[in-house]
C-alpha cells in the first residue's frame, strides 16, 4: 500500500520557520557543497585506495583519510579517539581440488568452485573437513512460528548439509508471509545461515535464482572471490555453521539429477504450506585449507557536541569499505566503490560541514560514523550497535547514507518502511516540504532492501531509522539522456563503479539536504521518535 502525502500536510504539523530558513540557506550553498562531495568521492575511490577492503594495506589510508577530514571539519574524537576497534576474522577458504564431488543414487557430479558454487567458512580453523555428509533439502530453510512455518520440523540436519531456496515463500504466493512485495528477514541469506547453525547443520547451501535474490550470480561471485570477513567471537565462530555457500540453478539441477529426484517438483512443494523436508540420498566430503587472519578493523567516529541536550545523540552513518582488488573484468581488478560507498562517506563530510557552520550549535550531539565491513554482512554497524560508544537509550535516530553519487534532481521523495514509525514519517514530510516535494511512503520490501544496509543493525537494537531519498526524475527526458552515459550497464559491485567528471550531483545534494533538514529538526526539538512496529517498539521500550 502506498500513500501520497503532500506538502499541505505540513501545515498541520507546525514546522518552525527557523528550520525552513536554515535548510534553505544550506541549499543556497550548493556550489561549495558539490565541490566537497565531488572531490571526496574522487579521492576515496581513486585506484590508490585499492577498493578500500578492510584488513588490507589500504584500510590504514582510508580510515586516516576520514579521520583527518573529520578533524578538519571541526568534529571531536567520539571517545578519546576517532577510531573504534572492530575485531574481525578474515578467512580465505581454499577447497581441495577447487571442486566438490557429490555422490548419489544416480551417479556423481563435480561442481567447480566459483563457476557452479561458492563455498566458504567463517571458522577460525586452518583446516576443515566434513566427511561423507548427507545433503538434505529443507525448502526455504525457515523456522518462523509467527507464520506457522517450520522447514526443519521432523528432520534432523545435525552434521548434514542443508540445501535451501533464497527469499521466503511470500515471493511466490501473496498469501504467505508478507507477500511477494515484502521480503521478510527470513528471506535473507544471513538468516538462513544463522538458522542452519542453530539446527546443528555442518553446512548450508542456498540455491541462487536472480529474481528471488534480486541480484545476479556475478554479485555472489564477486562478494566471495577472496577472503571472507566476519566478526570474531571468543570461540573463533565455532557456533556458526561450518560451511556456507551458494549453488547456481544449474548446479542444483545436477544435484537433484544424481539424487533421482525432480527439482521442479521439490521447488513446487517447498512453496506450499506444510512442506516436509527430505534427505536427498547424496553425500559429499569437503576438505578446505584456510588462510586465517585475526585483526582489528576500525569504525571512524567524530562528534559535534550539543549544548543543553549534549548527552543525546543523532547518528549519521555510512560505510567506508568496498570489495578491494578482485576478479578482473575487462582488464580492471580494482573495485573502486565510488557510488558504493565513497559517496555516502563524502555525504557525511557535507552534512558535518553544514552543522559546523550553524551560528548556534545544535542542542543535541551529532555523531558522524563511518563503519567498516558493510559489504561483508553489515559488520561494522553490527559491532557499533552491540558495543555503542554512547547509550542506545540516548540515541535518537540513525540516518544511514548509502549511494549518493550520480543523480539528477527529482520531483518527489520516496520513503521506505512507511508506518514502522509514524513519528519518523512526519519528520520526512516536513523536510521534503521545504524542498517543495511530496512524499510517497512505500510499505513494500521486495528485494529485502530494508535488511541490506547498516541502518538495519540500528533498528534491531531499537533505534529508529530513516530511509528516504528523491525518486521520479524532475525532467524525465534529461534523466533518460543522462543514463546513456552509463552504457546501459549496472556498476553494482563491479570494477566499473568509478567516479566520472560528468557525474551530476544535483539530486544527491537534494537528498543530503533532506537528511540534514531532518537531523536539524531533531537536534533542536528534544523529541524522541517512537516505533509503531511491534518488534522494534518492544526492543526500544526495553532500553528504558
């Protein structure tokens, strides 16, 4: 369901004229702001930063660049230092023979690593062996009591390898879960590996399907082409499922063929309520030699202290990392991450500059947080959310910025998660009205986007989050012409995500000013927005 909220609604909210003036002044300074945004993106995504992968030699250069910029903008170290140490485990998984052999009733098949499957471990073990493990098809690999769904009911997967579908049943049937337009967290690969671990499985393999995953196989490959990062637990992550991975659809077909079973029938059955998981009668032995490295990465945190409400915090966040140096594509092996997410970090600089230029400091403190290892599973924000520098009960809101690069001006604002917090919805309406834009609130989540960036970790610990930005080009013809400059190709997680001088930042600056306006209002009114969603609301109220 979508509802259009126009600027007329603003009259009912009584937005302070001073806020209008301050945000309007910010918009008048677009030239200097654009220079800061453009220069910072170009520098952070330069080849000399090596794609900004954590725990590589390029991390030091990256985090020092951000800390120096925070200092130059007048931000103070957040906790005696600009850095928050984040303990990470890096594992490069080397599968013996670079392939996995599966043996079934109807013969055997050999799956090549990267071409047919990707496979890794998050265990801090130099050698790992799973011997004669049986493969079990567990549907979607979901245990969701609130939806009356348990794919693990009646089957024991301890020591076995669970094979499952991506997404959740609602993607295929609007009457299940929250329907095809809203992926629940049960549809995310992170959940599926977590649940397989809770069930005692030795491995978990997800069958890739582009539409259901919302990205192609190349994204899976690029994200797992080198070492894999995770937070490092006191046990060396032994509580996690030992082997994690993906199968192509073609590899899944080979698996079911040697099992003597119909993949099509299994998929159809798995999408029905009451599905019963079953063993495939296929076994495999997998051996890995792993390059294990334990080290601290760093979040970068700078704070602008408030005045009479300085113990309350508004957090602007963006992840500084990207994929580093990986598989060459068209002769280029550096995954620069200009849009994803040198642009978001650069937006932090712009907003910090706006707050610092205010004639009177804000009442509340503003924390600017550049987090590590988002591309590895939102790790830096997860660590901050579970080890906050400032109390979560005193954290007012999180405004996360991911993707603020080439974008033309827009005629309206789209806000995700409409209805999760009506309080937050009102702040979005107010800030958008200053730009003369209506707001479309979307309650859909077809690709699981709500769970795929750092704001989600703040939501999980009860902090209200804001997801909003310009949509619908102001000049559709100009936007279509501009898109031709990209050659019709996606740059997501590709080496082609590079900065270009022809980038247009007019739309991104509008989005930056939108977030600045929201934060400016919250920094001065002393109000704590509340959740309406029962799950997040319960977590928030438990903090008091």
